[in-house]
C-alpha cells in the first residue's frame, strides 16, 4: 500500500504540474494573440475605451459589435433579412425591368452580419479558451495537492501487524 501511495503521489504531482504549465501557456498564448490585434473597446461599450485582453473586455467588444450591427441593419439579424432586395434609383424608387417587375440586387446589409458574426465568434472563442484553461489550471493545482496528500500518507503509512 505504501508503494502504491508513493507511485500515485508522483503521478498526480507530475500530471498536475503538466496541466498547470500547459494551462498557463494557453492563457498566455491567448492573451498575447488578442493583445497583438490592438483592439480597444469603443466609448459606448460596457467597458469603454479599454484594451481588449481578457475575458471581460472580449465580452464587452463582442456585445458592442452586435449592438452596432443591429443598428446598421435596422434591428434585423442575418437570418431575418432577404437575400435580395429591390434596386432603388437615386430618388429611392424601385427600378423596374421591362416586364414591370422590380430589379432585384444582393442585400449588402447581410454582408455586414457575415463580418460581425466572424468577429463576435472569434472574440467569444477567446472567452471560452480563457475559461477552459482556467479550469485546467484549477484541475492541475488540485492534482498537485492530491499528490501531496498521497505523499504525506505514504510517509506516515505503517502496516499494523496482528499477533
């Protein structure tokens, strides 16, 4: 039993160190990659005029991009807008074809949502990465602690012999 406790303690401590080291690297990697984009939240964001680095500023930036996009598209999301809309002349009237039907053109407001969705998804992925690596760090530290407990138990373990 003493040998099993020692082996388990070494394995738990080693695994904990690997997990903690990997998670610290993951958090640093994410922070560095977000920081190199030099994003600053706009003045109307929930965290105004702050460099986007960690999960809270990532969330603030993602939320304000969505808010701005909804304003630009009249409150409609990508799925709520038609693919094509009538072409308008300089006075705002529909341009008609030879049969008297409106000439249809691509709804470019949907393109705004494609860009916004890409940016929001990237920002949200950064938040998920921070959360994931925080849990991995917590698990790694817990594993080191458990390994330490096993080590102490192995040092104090004595086989009782019954006569």
